[in-house]
C-alpha cells in the first residue's frame, strides 16, 4: 500500500463532531417547530453569505484532517516502511506550496530574497546583491517581465475562476430558488470567491503570493494550514463545554438547595481565577508529561496533536461557567411555569421533566452561546500561542504565525507579510462566524419574531 491512513486524536474528535452534526440536522428536519427558526436563518442574506465563507474554511479544515503516512521506496524487496512525516490530503493538493521553499524571507510576488548577500557572478566578481529566488518567478528570464506576468496571470486566473463559479452558480440556482434562499447575494459571493481563488491559484503556481518566512516556507501555505487548528480550537472545545454547562446549569436551576449552592461555588471559584494562569499551569504540566514519556508517540505530529487536544480540554474546562450561569437563570424561570408545576403534580420524575420540558426550551440559548463563543475561542488560541502556552510550536496556527512575526516586525527593513496574512485570514474567519451568530440570534429571538409577526 502506497500510504497508511492515520487518525489522530483531534481527527477522531472532528469526525465525532461531524457525526453529531449530521444526526442533529436529521433530527431537526423531521420536526417542523425546530425547522422554523432555521428557515428564518436561511432567508437572511448575511447569514447565508457568511455560511458560504465558513463552508470554504470548513472544507480546507476537513481536507487537512484526513492524515496519512506515505510509503518509502522499498530496498531489496523488504517490508514496506512508511515515512515518519504525517501529511494530509490538503498537503497533497497543495504540494508545490509545501515543497517549494526558499532560503529565507522574500516579499509577496518578489523575484529576489529580502536581504542582500555576498555572491559571485559568472565572471567570478564578488557582489553584494539580492539573490534570485529558486521558485518565485523562476520562469522569467528578465525581471522587466515581472509586472506584466503578474497582471496576466491575475486576469487569466480570475477569468478561469469566474467561469468555474458561473458553472457552479448555474448548477445551484434551481436548488436555491426551490428553498427560497437569497439568490443574488449568494451568486455574487460565489463568483467573487471563485475569481479570487482562481487568481490566487494561478499566481501561486509561479510566485509566493504572500511571501516566505524566515526558513523560506510559503506564507500562503502556512495561513491555509492554520485554518484547521483554529477550527478545532473553536469546535472541539464545545465537546467539553456543552456537557458541563448543560448538566450543571440545568441541575442548579431545577434542583436548587445545596446542589445549586455547590455548583454556584464551583463556577464562581473558576471565574475568579485568571484563565490565562490556569491554562498556562495546565499546559506546562502536560508538556512536562509529554517530555518525560517520549515513547508514547511514534511521530512528531501525534505529539503535537495531543497537546492540541489537551488545550481544547483546558479551554473547555475554563469556559463553561458563563453558559452555565445563563442556563441556571433560564431554568429557574422555567421551573415556575404552569406546565412544569403540572408535571410535578402528576408525579412525573425529575429526569423526565429535565429531558422533555426543560432541556428543549433552553436549546436556543445553548446554540446562540456556542456559535458566538466560536470566534472568541479562535482568538484565544492566537493569544495563548503568542504568550507561549498555546499549541505546540511545531504546529502551524494563527497564534504561532503571529508569535513568529513578533520579532520580524522589529527588523529593518520590516517583514510585515506574515503578520498581515495571519491577521487577514483570522479576520475573515471570525467576522463570518460573528455575522452568522448574529443572524442565528435574531432568528431564535422569540421577542423579535413576535414583533415581526404582529407587524
């Protein structure tokens, strides 16, 4: 076999989230009262455009989650030996970006390195000049052709992307119309994204579109690889946050008494501890454990992945208190309503009341809180990696890119493109998530919907 599939801990958690999402969609589609607010979300142009952008990020993240180890060439007919390097399907698709590395820094679309070096010309004369890149613009015989070639590739790539986007738009137009989705905004967004992707792909085949970093890696490749880390931090953390907040919040609000006092005491104490200090202490303890047990890991990727999963656990343990407080307050209000008191009078068990009456009526709060917390968790990873207690330094993420750019910004001349790339990708991801969260909140707000209905 030419490759061996690898499932990391974070991969398994992503697959679990996907299965949960599919099951949730299937459950909602069979219940009209649950499907109604989502239809309101689907009618919002802002929500659907944001969801389209988020879908592209999710596609990149999923392709980067399918890992494997390539087989090494056989020697003397021996057993198949696999490379210790763990790659993904995304790495294979963008292999030129991954392999075409330069010596050190180069600016976006540059033909030469960013700093002068001492070198010899064809006649043996010693010069102090900017060396040409090995891959960026290597097809050009004359540097004077640079601007024209960039413009030509941009136009051809954008035109190809527009044609592909037009085919996608025509194929999906009927589907959008049948479901009363905002047709024009989604078609315009599809064409814009397709044109941008086409131009970037055409340029990336010949240039470093976003430049290279200190060790010559393509910054566009690093930014795209960072998407998976941000998505995992923002979604897998919910596997820890949701059960803790849901069970403890509902139990505190419904059971009250000493149960409420204990749960309030726990989340009040956790809220009083600076989260950065708690996360730093937990991550450092985990790092010591990893360093003292190297035999646990057969690859460097599995080692870095365990730290990522543990960081998700720590973020989940420290971020459930706010949602728990909201659910406790909502459950206290629901507990006093007539249908809950009637169920208690008829002798219905507390467990059945919690699962059949309380929990369905707080799900909108859970959904809104989780969607809005996603962007906060993505930003949290960047901050934690910047201060050195985030993901493993060998793992590519927005935080590690920003941390590496910290020293680059102090150079003369300044190296700005790595920070700008991380900032730009993270801005688009967080902005799309926030806009989608706002639309979900409006669709699930009963006061707003009642006002619209009466109008």
